[in-house]
């Protein structure tokens, strides 16, 4: 279990109201990462406006994609360990189809 999720308390028991239940620590981590990504995007825009060499721009785009993948991984891990596990324990195996679709979306390029 990652450090982000050790102290996370999640209650996904009521899946009729689709909401995340992340600890304040996890939320802060995700927001910090997204703020950094937002800055990276602005930086990429600036590189393009300055006619920066394409390879350098592509390198920055790749770094930004990697950062977004890290955010998705943190979210998916929490979802699997808390929401999905809880719903399976309640006998709701349909959640597996939802997770497989989500993973397929993440794997698309």
C-alpha cells in the first residue's frame, strides 16, 4: 500500500452516489501534482510560442504525460483498494466490468 493510502479512510459503501472519498492527505498530494502539471502545460505552450526545437517540446510533453499517469495510478489504486474491494465484498461483481473499462481507457494512446 502506498504512503498516500495508508491513512486513507474510504467509504464507498453507497455506490448510488458516485463520489470519491479520499483523505485530506491524498487530496493534497493530488492537487499538488495537478498544479505542477498545470504549470508544465503552460510551459509547453510557452515553448511552442517561442518556436522551441520540436524534440525539446516533445520531451516536455512526455514528462507531462508521465505526471498525469502518476495521478491516474494513485486514483486507480485507491479506487481498487477501497471502492472496488468493498463492492466485491458486498457481492457486487459488476464493478469489475467498470474497472476493466477504466483500465482500457487508461491504456489507450
